C-alpha cells in the first residue's frame, strides 16, 4: 500500500469515528449520508478550505505544513500517537522523491544489553518494530513460553494471529490482536523502508482473516506503558504492568519489562515462574 493510500484510509476512518456532537457541531435534521463528520465540517474545524481538506484526504499530503496537519489532527481529535503517525506519513511523502536507503536495523542485541536482562529479576525482553523477540532473560522466556516453543525467531504478531494457542494464552485475545495490528501500522508509517516489517504485514494479511479485519480498522498504537494479562500454561492468569524503554545505539530495539500489578498475586507467581523456568530449560528450543 502506498503512503497516499495510508493517508486516505487513515483520515477517512478517523473522520468516521467523530460524531457531530463530539465535535461540538449541531447536526441538521436531514439524513446524513456518512458516519461521523462530513469533509466540510472537518475543514471548518481545521480552518482550511473544503477543497484543500478534500485533496489532503485523498492522500496529497506532501508539502503540507505541520501547522495545518496539527489543525486537522485537532479537528479529528487524534490521540498523541495518531498525530505522530499522521506527521510521520507527511514526512515519508515529502521524502519519497529522494533516493533513500533502508536504515540499518541490528538483528542482535549487544552483549551488555543481554547482561542487563540477565541481571534483572523481573521478566524482560528486547523486541524490534516487527515484534520479533530478539532477547530475553530467563523469566522473560518463561512468561512467553508458548511463543518460544516454536522454531526460528519468536514473533509476537505471528503468535497472536497464527497460533491457535494464542486464544487461550491472552486473557483478552481480541484486544491483543487489535493492539498488535495497530503497533505494526504505526511502525510501518514511521519506517516504510523496513522490508522485514512490510513482508510480515503481507504474510499476516494473506494467512489471517482476523489480521485483515484488524488492519482495516486503521488504528495505530505505540507500546509505552500499560497492563496486560497472560494465561500461563503452568501458572494460570498472570497480570502485569509493562514499561517500554528505547535501547541507545540500536535503532528500533526496545526493552520491555513486566512487573506485578498492585494487589495481585503476580509477585508470588514470578517466583514460581523463575523456578519453573530453571527446571524446564526454557533457553533451548
């Protein structure tokens, strides 16, 4: 899919999500032919002409000023991540006529990062934009035991969409699916020359009807912090808070840590998980 297509589908989907009432517009009594706002309503809210916004929604985003894009983002009530995604698409469109080379993306973690992982008592992993798990500590491998159970590089997106066990492993499988697709879309907008990411999106689009459904939502998401719940095959439900950190000097690699939720029994389960991991030799697959 081209950047122009990405822009068109994203803006149309966001416009459809905003009702006149939410935008502070008093709807007239006539039947509305489109869900959400009309183009002229977005244009009015953003302070641009209807023709200008129509051209923008058709994907002609190259050269559009950041101030105009911010005004459109405000009119569409975009989240911080959605706004960043839109600005990223504009940067990609502006540079599309330039000769560019894919950025270097290390596929291995530095020894010092692995040492940091091994020194941590909490589960921790390192992943890249296409959700490959490049490294983990012992407890991190244990909490993702079903993902590491397959040959090759563990990949969270492939697992959630293509492995039947994912339906039971994720307590909220539908949310995990949609989040995974939204992360991939955000990363694709930020790094359109990432051939591995493009190939993964194509693979999932071919093999998974659920991915096609979730991708069509045009949602974007960047993992930063939050909570999630696993249903571990040995320990049952494990509820965690996660935090994501950039790893300096390795573009695209992120360190993800998992900690117990207050008031949960996750801390005790982490201790059991470490013991279980050591006894089951999860470092081999």
